[in-house]
C-alpha cells in the first residue's frame, strides 16, 4: 500500500531554450510512474541564455508565474552551467539573487553536456576548458545512440539515453566523491562535475542498495514505513523486499 504523501510541485528552469528543456520534458514523460510514487509533478520552463544574472532573472520571472507553495514542498530549480573562467566572476551575485528568491541552482561544470557524457561508460575526468571540448568528447560516443552528431536542440535526447539513467547518476556521484577525496580540491564547482543526479534523486528517489547521492533523511516510497539518515556516498538500505526506493525528505 502506498503511503499518503503531500503532492508537491517542482519547477525546473533551463539555462537555454532547448537542451535542458527537452531532456527534462522527456524525463517527465518517461517517469510518470516514479513521479506518481513520490507524489511529484514537474513543470519545465525554457531559459533565454545570456550571462548568469540574466539567467537567474529569467528563473525568477518563471518562479513568480509558477507561484510555489513551500508549505506543500514546492520548489524551483535552475539548471545552469558554470562554463569557463569568463562566467566565474558572475556566479556569486547570481547565486545570492537566486537564494533571495528561493531558487536552487543545479550546476554542471563546465556544461550540461558533461551530465550527458555520464550516461556512457567511463566518462572522461580530465579538465574541460569549455563546452566545446565536452561536446567533442561526447561526439566520440554519441554514435552509439544516434546516427547523427550531437545536437543541442535534439528533442529525443532523454529517449536516447533513458536506459542509462541509473548509470549516469552513479557515475556523476562517483566523480563528485572523487573530487571531494582529492587533496587540495576545494572548488565549489569542480571541473568536470554535475549536480543533475541530485535533482533526479529528489524527484524520483533512489533504489535501496545504491549509493546515497545527498546526505539527509530518507523515507521509503513503498512497503513498511522506514526512515534512515544516510550520508552521501554511503549505501542506502534495501527496502520492500529489496526492490523499493527511498525518497529524500526535503
């Protein structure tokens, strides 16, 4: 029997008009059952690109239209790239503006395409100067899922990668854990890295027996009610006969 969970609404705003929007629309369509299990509905909004301040301002505009109710668990996420050194000075003020408007930024460094690379075995861990370099590496693997080169406007991007979603989450987490264990690595957004797997976990949960992507309190989605406090990188306990998932208590 499913537990009663307060319905929550999540708004995801992309940095640009196509890539993030198309990926999360595909995610929402493919994950209807998992989203129902966690009583989550998703709305996705396009971005307009530009500098970090303009990207956050657009997210604020979309959030005002969305009208989140924090008491119900509604949240707004902005999916944004760190890009190269040129954007770094823009980030502190943009982050401050986002916090003031209750918007959580979900970063990929240097760009969202590193998250896409995580869907393939052994994504490169070397430093990327910019998104162009990431796409160059991505195109070496993209022929496995498409007959044409990678296209930021690809409307079928999630469908092409769907079967590798858990692998992507696992590899993105492993990359971040490796950064945290590297002596002298204190960058807030290490290159390369992504936080998209953390957003995925918040939306649909994580299977028992997998590594915890976010430190916090987790509750079972189905079966007997259980709650556990688990740190990032530690294994979440099995639940519901070994097939159950855990939902982050946010």
